[in-house]
C-alpha cells in the first residue's frame, strides 16, 4: 500500500494559539507559566523555533496533554515543510538509490569509470553509457558463468565486463579468423619462456584480430578473465588479481581455448570456483590450456618419478625440457595440489611490469 500523507500538516503554533484562546491566556501568560522569555514563546508559535523534547514536556504540563502529542505535531509539520521544499529531490534520491543498489557506484567513480556528479540524471546517463543501455536490463541479460558461493556482486561483475568491452573496442584490429588463431598457438606458446616476453602477447593477439585488455577487478568480483564478443571480434580481458606468470598464462590459454573450441557465449572465469570446475566447457578449456602449455603425458611421467620431493633444480630442469618458464610448471603443481602454495614462490614471477601499456590505469 502506498504511503498516505495529509494534504497539509498543522503547524504546532496554530494549536498553541487555539489552546491560549480557549483559556483566555496571552503569549506572555504562557511565557510566565513555562518560565520562558516571551520572545521564545513567540518564535515557537511562529514556527521559527522548533519544539524540542524539553519544550514538549513543558507544553504538556501547561496544557495538560501528553508530550508525545507536541513532538509528533512538530515532526509532522517539519516533514511536510521538507517535502514542499524538496521539489524533485525525492526522485533524485530514488534514482541514486536504485543505481547504488545495482552497481558499486562509489568504486566505479573512484576508478574514473563514471564521472563524480551530484545530479542523479547525469549519473544514470553515465552508467547507461558504460553499460551500453538500461542498467537493469543489462545486468539481467548478461549470462555470467559463475557461482555466487563466495558472494560476488553480480552488478560489479557486469560493470567490470562492460569496462573491458569499452576499452577493448577502442583497439583497431583486422578481421578475426579462428583458423589463423589455431595456426598461431605455437607462436603464442613460445612466448612463455620468460616474464619479459609477455609484453609481446597483446600485439600478437591483435594482429590475429583478438582484442586484449587488462582491467583490475572491482571488489567482490573474484574474476580471473573473460572472453566476450566471440561471435564477432573477440575480446579477452584479464584482471591479474594474481600477478604471477603461471596465472597469466593459464588464464590466457584458457580463454583462447574457449575461442578455438567455439564456446561463443560470454565466459567469465574464476578458477577457484568449484561449480565452474564441474562445468563441461570449462573442463574442456582447462584441459586444452594445460595441453598447450605443457606436454601432459610427459608431465605425469615426470611427477611420478619426482614425487614427493620437487626441488627447484628438478622443476627448472623439466621446465627447460618443456621450453617453458619454471613458474608455470610450479603453478600447475600447485593447482593440482601436488605441492604447497608456499613452495618455491620466488619462481612465480610478476608480469604486470611488462603489461602496463595494456592495463587500465584509471583511478590509479
């Protein structure tokens, strides 16, 4: 049921004047009864001074009514005045409330994705520009292949994907050919031997018609990467939430596997998500990514010979045989649970210094 308000709230001062007339008192009489200056009583009656809880108690004692009557009268009157002064303020607040409930607006403003503005209409226009249309419809329409077990905010995920698309679409690339990408996988894989070589990956992808961008994640999104627009000009977006060579390469190859295998729906990936790990397409992409990076038959044979002691020297030697950085090999051992995540972490080199040109720097 909609809230119902009186057409006009009665000013407490009008009730006081009625009480005075009924008793034949003057304002000065009331001032003397309450021990207040006559000016104070005049200001209360004219509505200049508000009725405080203390004044409500004194009026109740003077007129023989409850203090709650006076406090309620005062509150209703002031609320009515606020509504009259507010004009369009209510709808402004409602618009901002709706946007803030759907999206992490404050984080997006801090990142520079949205302009800081006190005008709700301008904020909504900015949101629609980023999301490419109606915010509610966009959040509802985007199919995010992701469990909510860890509580990520759906609106934050959609906002992140839209930021990836916004930046990636600024890149000019030739038409995409899946056949050309498949032929180029070995060339891409050859860049996985040193951290420095990752800076060659984005331009190589672009030459193949694949847009690439890194956008740091918003809070509570738990995203590693995304593949979108796969049916036109594909976009691969990464977060680098784990700034490690193993995470970069596995995420990249996983998204490329989706593309090569024709998984054309939007894929938003979080490799710690148990529900996602059980998804058939995700398992297929995982297997292909691992196969591209490391010969899995050789890997399983080496693990069987080496376990339970995986020394730095053993890891580096097998990585050299595979022509891959040892951190990527260590990453698979960790992901499989073969070694602890605390083991030889110095091998897990950072890659962000080599990808600054391709990273969204807004808000930094």
